[in-house]
């Protein structure tokens, strides 16, 4: 195994350990993400999207916001998180949810398979966000939708200052970075930008952005 690959695996294992440990209190810490989950659920309903791959399901906080009669395949690296997602799954008998433990950077699904792929608050956690985006695009059908909810550095100095201040704490405590930039999507010519909006406000700052992309036909 090469040095870069070994480092990546080490970082991913460390992050998985962090989220295994956080799984019992995750819902109490990250309830602030619910407005973003709600907004995505509304979008899925408006667009009549029925087949979704959720990448980085965590404890299943998104489940309550899905519209009825959708089919969700949901993956996560953390067995601790999946344990709680399994419990939440029982409360949604009106939708089909299939859970699996899997590396988001190496999705075990064929090309052009899902109508929609959705990553809630995962892009800043994985060691290679570009690879995550590439994998999501790969398994999405032509004309399908890619949805990402994530923290980005922001356009204004206040947002950048907030990111710089919070970065050491979020990396140490929660394993996620605060320095992602929107130009990350400039390297994805096979998708078109449909929407970008702020979600999950915390006081005067924006914790997350919702980004919606369409894979070219």
C-alpha cells in the first residue's frame, strides 16, 4: 500500500472511530442540521424523486423528512451510527430503507444506477471530497440528481472568519474540515449546477449550503 493510500485509510479509520464514539449523542449535537434535511425532503417531493442513495446516513436523522413511498438505500462506514439508523428505520413503514456498511469513496454499486444520490454533511468528513463527488456522479443515472448538504468556506469575510475560527475544534472533536470551497465543483464537467442555497443557520452564520446538481445525459 502506497504512503498516500495508507495515510488516507488511517484518516478514514480515525474518523470512523470518532463517529462510532459520537453515535450515542449525535442526535443531540447535530439537531441543527434538521432544517437542511427538511429542505431536501421537500425538494424530493416536489421533483417526484423516488429512488435515492443516501451516502453517509449517520444515525438516520434524515429519515423523518423523506416523502412517503420513496426507496432509500443508505450507507455509512460507522457501525455505531448504523445501529441507531436501524432503530429509526422502524418508524418509517411508509418507505423502503435498505441499510449497508460501506465506504463512500468506493461505492459498491454499478454505474448509472440511482435516480438521485444525496450526501448530507459528509463532504467535509471524508479525506478526499473530490473522490466522493466522482463516486456519487458515477452511480447516478444520466439526467439524475446529485444533492450535497455541506459546510463551505463561504463568499463573505464573516463566513471565512467563522470557518477559520471553528476549524481546529471541528477537526479534533468531530473529524470534519471547514475549508472546502465551491470551486471544487468546477472540476466536474459532467454535471450542471441547478441550485445553491444556505441552510442550517446558526446565529448570523450559515452552517451549511445545499447544492443541487444534475448529471448530463
